[in-house]
């Protein structure tokens, strides 16, 4: 009977680590206080898994910030700007790399594959001197052992680490990161030697890049790396873990040919085709770690279906070599259903958070070994049946409307340049129009008002009055700053997805279903359990109120269907595109109601469009087709004079620019400043963009206030590749997390820069 967990959430069931980190960063508590919270969390997780019966329990999956950053620390790969002079890396250097400090910026963040988790991107070059500078993996193995728990230490594999890195500043972009393999392997050998000496009998290398479309020289790096590690790993059992997608046939062949590896981990939830490869060519006598329990969603496992699949696999690899596992680390799911008080009994029976998934894994392993818990399986079967037949899941009218969208095309009747002309006649905007992305600072007072209204401590009348005053303040401020297209500041909103989900049918919300996004930042994704529809208007009241306070255009602010989908836990009983079409139809109703209410500019944020892009190239065109179609559905019915905006942030968009153009928005605002203006390179390479575009002129994720000259310089750079008549001037993203004393001068400088360039352009004519 063998069970295994790939990894586990770190934040704690009630975000204990988040609050400990933020207290430490604010200098309200000591490093020892932080370490104590962390040690207590690790201890409770290891003991929980041991008492649940898990055989292969992971260690070193805990992190104070991010597991890739932990690997950077282990390798001593600290960029020179942090002034590290050697020795064991402490919190000062570690958190400076993650968050920056008063004098130097943080390292870049990127999305971890197609999840909403962000990792800290290593910066490497030919001059870097690696050294064994963090003993965390060994220390945590010993810590678990002292508690009586023998664990499997987990390391980010050497090849994936390099493939996820980027050339450091000043290093040629063409620099081969894999050329550093020989320099990092000696440190991996030291770590392995120390783990062996401490008594480890298993070790796990996470090599998730194996699911991507790799070139032959990249695959050869795996062979070279594990051949070089072979003698160091002698006497240890080695798992190489992959997740998030199918492993391509060539990568499967490379992986299963590695001589020093005794166990192979595959995601059999998202990688169903990997089954064919296992069936036709799994190496005899090796362990298969079968990821049948979904680590990325919150639905209870269909135990009967999983057991059937495991019995098939048992026939291929043998009874003693099959290990039941999660599809990936449980980092990507919520922590514990025990802390949920808001769900009714039926809905709760359909769910499993990380703690419940640990129990599912072990129950499947026991059943496979002939010790099936009949009562547990029977309860699970009843919950599966109830979910399939529940009337709250299915809405026939919604199903019919969404099905009718398939295979058809939804576009506005007129092309974008004709629409922009019609909109300009109505809106009468100057060249280089200024706007912001949507949200304004969310003050403590504002959060208190929302909290008290939700708890029924203040009346609806008092709530509306308070929100109206806040909107009025934001409108007046924007008029004083002389911004051209205004926003109402979103004071009534908690979160850009949750706010809409709470008003749509088919959504449920947890009380403590937090998931780490990066560092101490956690999100609480809504749960889409049924067909989605819009019972009534969601934003019209506030947008109309805001428009009545000004003669300038006021943007109606919505979250787009693809972002609502990608930032939720989505039902797994129908294809994702079906759910997305349903959301699109609900948003379409809202767009048309805003237009009827006299809102002439409507923005639909699609921040997560690229995030859902499948990892394998062969699957990307299908995703982009339905994702772009979903966006077009929302606004295909509006008149030419209604201007549709969309906003996207923090992703590499250059490879999907044609899909972005195909969205057919009138104006797109997009992150630009933090990613070294990578976005502009696509236009330098000759891509023609005819719609309005606002590449962000300053980074709102930093408290730094940019000068007028700096912003003017950015605008001039944009004008080298974009036409004057399509360029907009705006920040990178919403201003929700900033303070007013930062926002006011930054926006003042932004407007001044736009006016300065307008004057220059006018005098040049």
C-alpha cells in the first residue's frame, strides 16, 4: 500500500504564514517569531500526512516565499546588486531578492506554467559563481526526522531550474542557460550527499518543464544532468516528478531512459494521453507515481473511477510498483474544508481541499491493497451522484444559449477604424488621451464600510451614501488632475472576480479557501459549480451614478469572461469553454444594460487571457479560438459609438499578439513598464495594430513616483513604433493597492507628460 503527495500548501489553514511574514516585514515581530510560525506549520503538515497514512511525505516544499527562489538561494545565485558576500543566505538577502529594498528592485516574477502562482525568475550569466549557500532542504529533512517523520526531500530539478531562468541584465539574450549545468550540478551533489548522510532513502526532483515542447538539445540536458548525478544518487531511490500536462513522447522516452531514476511521477488528470505512453512503454521494475487526485481543483475525487484506472495501471507496472499520488503539488488548491462554515451540506459533500485530498490519496492506496473503506467509498459515490443530478447545477435555458454559440462567429458589424472615427466624434478626446485602469486606492475606512455592510452593522442607505461619497471624491480628483476618460474607482468591490461571481448564479464562495499567489499574497478563488447566468444588473447603478457626476466620459468597469474563468475553481463536469461561453453571455447582458444607461466607454479586463494558454503548442490554437470568441460575444451587440476597452497585465503577450488583435477591442491597455517594455518590441518587428493601445507608462506595483520627464520619455519611445492617433496614456494596472499620497503626484506627472508631448506634436506640424 503506497501513497504519495507531490507538495502541500504553505500558508496554513488560516493564512498563519501570511500574517507572520507581513508582521516581520513591518518590523512588528522578530525573525525568531517568523521561524517559530513556520516550524509549527511544517510540523502540523508532516504529522497530518503521517496520521492519514501517507507513505511518501514530502519535505522542503515549504517556502518563506517561493520554491524557485529557495533553489536560487541553495545555489548561491544571488544577483550582484543585493550585495551578498557569501555564507549562508539569510532573510535580508532572501527577501530583498523577492521584494526589493530601499535601494534595489526585486527580481522579476513570472507565472508558474499555466497557474496563478508566481515564481521569482533566476537571473544568470556566464560570470556567475555558484556556491552551496542555503542548507534548507537538509535542515527540513532533519527537522521532520526529529519529529519521527521520514520524508522525501523535494528539489526543483537542475534542468527545469535553468530552463525557467533568464539571462541577467547585460548578458546577451542568446546566452545558453543550459551551458551552466556543469556549474550547478556539483552543488546538487553536495545537497544529495548531505541528505544521504542524514538518512534519506528517497529524493524527489521536480522537472515540470518536461511537459513542454522541448528541443532535442534541451532533452539531452536531462540525460547529461542525471548521468552526471548518477554516482551521487547511488543507494537512493529517485523520483522525477512532472505535472500540469501530458509528457510528449520524446520527453517520456528521455525521462524513462534515465538510469538513476527509480520512480516517475505523472499528472494523470491533465495528462490523460500520458496513459498511452505508460501502456506502451513503461520501464519494467520501476515505480509509477500515478497522479490521479487533482491538485489544482477543489472537487472531491471520483474514487470509483480513480480506483478503476489504478487497477488498470497495476496490471501494467505491477502491484508493488504503483504509488497513488496527487496530479501536482496541492499548493494550488485551498487548504482545509474543515474551516468552511458557509457551504450547505450538499455542496460541501462535492468538495475536497488539500487536507481532504490527502485522505483521498490514502483511501485509494488502501483500496488498491484490498483494504477498501466501503463506507467512505459509498459516501463518495452518493456525493458524485448528487452533483450529477442536482437541479442547482443545470439550467436548461443557459445550456441551450451557450450551445448555440459554438461554430458561429460574433463580431461587431463595422471594422475598428470606422468605429474609432464614430467614437471620436461622440467623445471628442484629445490626442494621447489619458485614463486609468479602473480601481483607486482601497482605504482602511472603505474596507471597514464594506465589512460592516456585509455583517449588517450598517443599513443599505448608509452604505450607498458612503460609497457615493467615495466615488464623488475620486471623480473630483480625476477632474482636478485633468484626466480625459474617468473611472469610478470601484470602491464597492472586494475583488475583480469575486465581486461579479457573488452576483451571478452558479457560483459559491468559501470563507477560508485561500490559495497562495506569490509571497504572502493569497487569493480566494470563487467556485463555479453550476450553469452561469445573470439574475440582474451588477454594475449599472454605480456606473450611472458616477457618470451623473461629470460631463467627461465615465468607463463602465467589468471583468471579462476568460479572466473570471481562469481565476476561479471551475466545474470539471463539462469542457471549460462551455462554462466560459455561459459567463460571456452573462457579461453581454451587463454590457448592453450599461450602454442603455448612457455609458459610452466600457472596459472588460482580461488580465488572465494568457494564463490559461495550454503548455503544449498543439492545444494552444483551440484555446485561443474559444477564449477570443468569448470576449467578442460580450460586446458584439453594441453600437459603433460605444467604445470597448480591455486590459491585460504581467504576461508575455508577444507570441499571442494576433489573437489579441482578433479580440477586436477598440482600445487595449496593457502592462509594459515592469517587463522592460518587451511589448513594444512586437510592434518594432512590424506587427500593425490599428486599434487604440495604452502600454502602461509607469509601474503601479512600486511605491516609487515617476517624474514627468521619465513618463514623457516612455511616451516618446512608444511613438517611435505606434501611430499618434491610436496611443493612450495610462498606468500599468489598477491603483487599488497604492496610497493616495503616491497616486496623486504620479497621475499629475502622467497628465503633465501627455500634455507636454501634445504641445511638441502640435508645434512640429
